[in-house]
C-alpha cells in the first residue's frame, strides 16, 4: 500500500522511537542498557576512525609499503566488526547482547590493540623527526679550540636596518649590538655591514658619506650599482646606492608605500648584496631575517661548485622572529600566500615556486642562530613553530641551530643614565631611582627595586 512521504516519515519516526524504547529497556547483568552499549560502541568506532585517520597521515608521510598494508588490513577489519545493525528488526535481548559483546570484544582485542601497537611502533620510528634537540651555545665551547676563538675574525653582516642609520623595529638594535659586540670582543676583528643607502638616513650620516667617492660595480647580469663606504666606530659600512632606495613621502618607510615598490626594493637589495658579498674577502657572511635570506639562496645557486668546495664563505642566518610575517608570508591564509618580496624572489629566479624562503635558508645556511635558547627550543615545537617547526628541528638535529640570548646595548640605551628610570614614580607618587649599571646582576637589580 502506498503511503505519502509525510506518512512514511511519521511511520519511520514511530518505529525509531519504538526501537529506542526497546533498546533502553534491555539491560545486561551490570544494568547497562543496550542503547548505552551501542552508544559506547559508537564512541569506540569514532576513536578507531580517528586512529585510522592519524595512521593515514603518517602513512602518507612515511610512504612505507608495510604501513600501507597494515592500515588497509586494519580498515577492512574495522568495517567487518562494526556492521550497521538493522534498525527495524525485532532484536531479542540475548541476540542483541551477543552482537554488542562480540563487536566490542573484536574492537577491543583485535582492532584497537593492533592500532595501539602500530602507533607505538610508528612513534618510535619517527621519534627523531619530532624530537627537540640541544641548542645551547655552551655545547659548542668544548668543540672549539681556545686559540681559534682568540684569532681575529672578519665578518660581513647583511641586513635591512641599523640603529643610527635606519630603524623601524628591534632588528636595527640587534644588528648594531652584534657588530659592536664583535668589535669590543677583539679590536682586531674586522666587521662590515652591508645596508641599502636609504635616502632617509640622518643628515649627519649623509654628510660623512659624501666625503668619499663611491665605488662602481656591475653584476654578472649587467646591472650597474655603486657602493659608498663609511667607517664609524671601527665598523665599515658598505652602503649600496640604487634608485630603489630613495624613499618618498612625509612618513617614508623602508617597508612601503606599496607591495610592488617593496618587492622591487628588497629583490634589488638581495641581488646587489649577494654580488657585493661575493666580492668582499670575509671569513663569515651573516644574514639577518628573511628580507636578506635570498642572498644565501642566490650565492648557492650561482656558485654550486664553489659552494660544495667551501670556497664561498660560511653563511650564518639569524632569525629574530618565526611568525608568518617573519617568513615573508601574509597573515591571512594559505601555505604559499606570500609577501610580495618573496614573489619577487620567485620571479627573479632566486627562489623556486612555492618554496618557503625561511625554511629554505635554514637548509642552505651553514649555521643558524636565534635570539635565545628558549626561543630556539620553542620554534622547534609544532604548537609554537608557526608552520616551519619541521625545518627548525632539522637544523637543530644537524647541530646547526644555536640559541644565543640577546644582550643589551648600553651604548644605545644605558639603564644607568636613563632619566625615566632615575625619576620613576611609584604608585603613591613618590620618586624612585630604578637606574642600574648594565653589568649589575639580576639579583642586585631586584634588590634595588624592592629596597631602594
């Protein structure tokens, strides 16, 4: 007999209610209803599906033939042991109890235990891939002979900012601190800094630059450029001249005014800085942040033989941040949703299509450092690795990554002479002197703050 759709739905709903009522009434020896047992079975089914999904992810990652077979076998076994029960059948208590017991036993003893065992084996096999590695500077000291540390060193720093020249963030102070620290460590150390000669430099710097005529160069591609050299505080600044570095606007920024301009600016700087670094005798090339990561990629790509033989100077890459922005990735979405600068590197042939420049430079660099040991560990972890923890872990596993805590720059900001600290106002309005000597221990600083 034909029943209209509405009636069919109503009859199905009534049958379903009857079925639920019967299942709720049927109880086992422990007072657990058949409905609760089915609910537990469903939860276990969800857990198994989750485990199978996780196994499939690992399966794709490891591409193991044995793993493929194991996952397929487990999937088939899982399906066989969790067949859907006919919802409208008259199920006797004993039959239903038997079906549920058998299904649970099969899941518990066969599928879940096998998956558990397989997952443990997989965890052991991929442990090294997800393990965190030592990154302390102290671990390196026993490996370096003292006489080597005492030898004068020639270092070429390459970055986008430097305090006193151009500063839009903490990178400027970090670069200044490292260069001056190297010089203070050994006056015979030769430190060079390669920067774009931005038109927004202070007038005092521009005046000093104008005292010496620039040197003219031409890249292998025929691009002409010049370099102004300025010695300040014992540090040689190699300032690259190019129209791209002329900034416009009342509040001109080296990262503005639009994507296309920034792209041209930093791709040009990458190309010219790589050419200049290749011409400059140096023991080490030290790159700072992703803006100049392309220098390492370009030097490796264009000098493969020299790179393999080690005649290209060792490259150190320091990342001061690991956020999406610090990788040249936009903050919206998408693995390859890159900043225009990275797009420019791809168009210029320096970086390949769909490559993360941050991750790529970690592979290429001979040594990688970051701002502290804690951050070097955090950036290895999946949760705080900003999508590139795999590359950071690999660098750490190879022994290339070291966390070196940022120091203070008392020549830029001296806490002993800072007026704000000297005349700090307490909550009651009273004046407190919180100034302190840069070399004062943390305990003494805390004591001064508490006891005055």
